[in-house]
C-alpha cells in the first residue's frame, strides 16, 4: 500500500511517499525550492540520467512501455528508416 504525506522543511512542502515501509522523497519538490526547473531540465538532458530512468522504470513498473521509452531515449528514432532485406 502506498501512503503519501507532505513534510514542511523551512516552509517548503516536500512530498514523501511510503511504499512497503520505505520512504521516497520527492527530489523535484526539493529542487523547486532552489529554482529547480533549471536543474531538472539540465539533469534530464543527460543521457545517463535518461538511461537510468528507463532501467528503473522497467524494473519497478510492470506496465512500462519500452517502445515508448526508446522514442524518448533516442529522439532520432521517431521515424527510423529500416532497410529491407
């Protein structure tokens, strides 16, 4: 069962999710407190970050769509040219 709560740290609301007795803290909430949109945009442009998120998603989400992720991971493959045999 997943439970969500909000902690206030120095008057900033940060979401905390309890899943199977483990706490997960929202990194985006923490970053937004320090002009986080800039940091998040640059973090998501990093290829290693995108690959990590794809692996994490495939492990933790039984409904993950690996084909959709390939479009995000490799934007040049939206309309790939596939040679015929």
